[in-house]
C-alpha cells in the first residue's frame, strides 16, 4: 500500500491531540443544549398553541428526521472536503435555523418552529458525523468508547442546562403563555454557533484521512476494510441498534415532563421541567461513570448490562405509579447514558477507509427519534403517558440483541490479533525513510517496546 498523506490519531503530538480533542468536544455542548430545549418546548407549545401530545412531537419529527435525510449527504461532503469544512457547514446550518426562530416566535407560527428545527437538525447531524467520528479515531481504538463517552458528557451538561433555563423563564408568570423568551434564547444559540464557527476557522485541525486509517489497520494485521461497505455487518446492524435506541431515548425524554406532572405527587409543570433537568444531570453523571467503567470493561459487555437495565426500568416507569415511577425514570436516564457512544464506537471500529461513510450511517440512526415519540405520544393521548413508555422498551430490546451479538462475535473471533515484537519492528523499520539518522536503533527499540506494552 502506498504511503498515506494523511494522519491518524497516533501521529499527532500530545499538544495537537489535546487541542483537537478540546475543540471538537466543544461541539457536543451545542447540540446538547439544543436537544435539552427541544423536549421542554414540546410541553410549552402544547400550552401556547393548544395542541395535543402527538401534534407537539412534530418538533421531534423535524429534528430527528433531519438526521435521517441529511446524514448521508454529510458523510459524502466530509469524504470529499474533510472534517473541518464539515464542521463549518454544520455550525452554519445550526446558526441559520436558530436565527429563524425569531420570526416564528414573533408571528406565532408553529409550522415555522417545525421548519427551523429541521434546519437546526441538519446542522447538528453534520456536526455529529464529524465530531463523533473524529473523537473515535483520535487515538487508540481500545479507548475509543471511553473517549467518546467523555466528550459526550459535555453534551449531557448542556442537556440539563436547557431545561433549567426553560423551567425558570418558559413556564413562569406571563411567559407561561408567551413565546417572547423563546426568541431570545435561540438568538443566543445562533450567536454561540457563530462564535464556534470563527474559532474553528482560525484553528489548525489535523485532518485524519481514510487512507491513513486504512494503512494503520493493515500495519496492525487487520484487513476488514478490504471488504465492501455492504459487508461491514457490525456497522449495518449498529445502525439498526442506534435507530432503536435513539427512538427509545427520545420518546422517554419527550414524555418526561407530562409523565412527572401526572403522577399525583404534587408535581406541577414548572417543577416537572426542573425535575427533568435533574434527570439530565443523572444522565450526565452516568456518562462520566461510564468513562471509568470503559477503561476496565469491554464496551460490548457493558452495553449488554446497561441494555437489560434499560429494559427493566422502562417497564418500571410503564407499570409503576407515583414516586416509584418517578424513581424508575431517574434510574432509566442513568442507564441510558453510555448507550449512544458505545453503539457508535462498536459500529464504526475497524472500518478503515469506510470510516466516514460508516459514521454517516450510524448517525443516520438518530433519525429513529423522528417516529418513536409519536407512537409513544399516541398511546399517551389515548391511554396514559405511563403506558406510552412501553414503546421505548421495544427499542431497548433491539439494542440488547445487538450488544449480546457483538459480545458473541468478539468471543468467537478471539478479539484483536496482537502483533509480535518482530512484526512491529519490521513495520517500523520499513516505514523509516532511507537515510533518516534522527531515529536511532535505540529509539526504535524503545518505540517497539512501548507499542507492544500498549497493545497488551
């Protein structure tokens, strides 16, 4: 294979790696904030526009439908133009959609909010294809799930900031039936997108190419990317699992405020919104706990355990009542925490030259959030909100099947094949340019020993 002109995460200096990680991690805050506001707007618009639960989930349909429609275009765009330009495209769409919340609020047009939410979803979809993929390959594959959980933890921080803002201003006093504060919040969101766009324009973000990843895989004795993309079954089934999981997660969050306020334990809509933000805090804590656990446990095994827990506690919410139902909802948010990033890293590992396309497919799975909430909301309208939580149970079941399947597949294949010291030395000697006197044999021996220890 010809030498690659691109980089991999292992080619970056410590300073380059830390800077790239920090800047790309900042993107997770942007869509966490937007997502956190979305679920509260659901309930607020029911009151302002006089619509039922099912009609209010048009916001989810627009937001997550954008992922289903736009993710393939985002991955193609980044294959051609790279991660950095993809990030610029995503931030631009994000800001444009947020700006147009102003006229939608000014003229009180629910359809305008739905359209703007679709544009924001296209922007965030592009950012997710770029950021999730970039973080996953920015270093050792062994710790990809832990790295992505860490970065996505900041998405969780933003997710509970949104409901906290909403509980203070959207539902209080004269704002309970007004859209005035909505327009100001989204102008601030547009400003955040603009600032990030400027920061990325002036930064040097190392481009990690598919060719470089493919070369790194071949050096490691892995050749799975030589198969066509249609035969990357762990990625294709990962898309199915991600679609089911995100649909379940979004349905849980979309009905949370309604569920909490209907439990007959003295929780009104403003307090329910505040409790929802506490649920998001629980989710965020779970993300950082997951970072620690993933340093010691296999990601597929941990996902299997968490999937079963999600199934159990979603049933607890469905059939529980009062404080027990509220408690099950909090625990459910905790066990949801690691699912998205772990499915993403399991689905995109060892894709090599297919990495960007695979990332686009897995992110397209977020489109599951478009149709699962309406199904749950329809049950909520006709029976009860609690019974609507039976729909997420089905999504967690599909996710559990994928997780257990990956555990079995890894056990059958015996995991990664470790190279011997001689193989590592041969590849290092082969890669060293002729006449390069800067790297001595002693330096080479140190690198070989270090790489072998890290592999073990």
